[in-house]
């Protein structure tokens, strides 16, 4: 016969999962439940008021009900505030940073953190949507296609806005840490937005200069990345390595765009049409 649990028992099991050394799989086996049931409970009790916490006998200290401002705000607002803190936290401590330490930085318990995000993977997915791909402006690609302006002008305007809006210290440190941790965050970004950006750039540059775009998409990507790679590396030197030669970013970007447009003429053949 399937064992039934009271609300108090379920809350107790969910609290046990907050311990840093607890393995969810083992906890579920101990209580005779499946991991699917455990995470269904966690979703069900997300945002629900819980009774005050009991004495923490292991630590020998009374644990009282939380008084964090995040406990009393709507779930959507709590999620947004957690993501803002997580963005700063992971940029400083790396994507492998512990969720217990993150919860402390947010001023809440791990329990409240997991009410907002059922697991760390869900938190990182949301972080990607809000703070990694989130700063990308949909109008950028349309502006790059606007042939009423010279392509050099379009590229300079875009690159400067991209540099200032996306390539910030927190963004660079987060994406670098995510790559080192083996997550798909960086590959999703570069295979998605950046691949589309390079396609449009190559198309517009080739059109204005009367050049033939390589049939190989991989080769076209590498050529287009010569421009954006140089600008990204400047951002890393400035924000991560702490190297700043004092040249205004506007000047640097204008020079890089001009070099790219001059150099591409020696790489690509003229169109035969």
C-alpha cells in the first residue's frame, strides 16, 4: 500500500534536503519516495506559508521563522531579486558557487531559494534568459540591415552599444565561469545570437563592398568573428584583466571596424554578378 504523508511530514523531508551534505537520491530512498515525488512536493509547497522552524538540535541554536523582506513579496518579485543577486554572486564566485552561500547573500534560507527555483539548473536557465541573453536588443539586427546608412556607420553604432550594454564585467565573468564549469550557457549564446549577428554582418558587408560571401558557413563565421572577437577581447582586457591603455572605446571600435572592412577586401573575392 502506498504510504501517505502529512503536510508536516512533507515539510520535514523538504527541510532535511536543505542540509549541504544531503544527497536527494539518498533522502528519497530513506523515506521510500521517488525523486519525482520529492520535486513535485517542492513545486507544490513553493510559496506556501510554512510553520515556524523548530530547534536546530545539531547546531544547538534556536531557528526562528525568517524575517527576510524576500519572504513577504510575491513570488515573481522574489525570483527577480534572487536573480539580480545571483548574477553578482556568480560573477564573483563562479557558476560552481554554492546555493547555500547564494541564499545567504540573498538574505534568505535555502528553502526559500528553492521555492523560487526548484534546483540550480532552473536558476541558471533563468539567469541566462534575464542577464546573459536578456541585454541583447532585438532592434540591433534590424539596424544592421538598414542600408540607408553606410555599413561602417552601422557597425560602429552597433559595436559601441553592444560593448556598453552586454560586455560588462559581470556578464564577462559569468559567461567565462559558465564555460569553465562545462555548462551550455556560452555555447547557447554564441550558437544563437552571435551566429545570427555574424551572418547578417557578413551579408551586409559583402553587399556594400561587392564581395562574395564564402559558401562555407563555418569560414564565414570565423571571418566575421575577427571583428567581434577583437571587441570582446578588449572588454576582457578592460573588465577582467584590468588592462586599460586609456584609448576611448569609441576610438578603438572605429579603428577595429575600419581595419575589418579594409582587411576583408583582401580575403573575399569580388562578386561575379
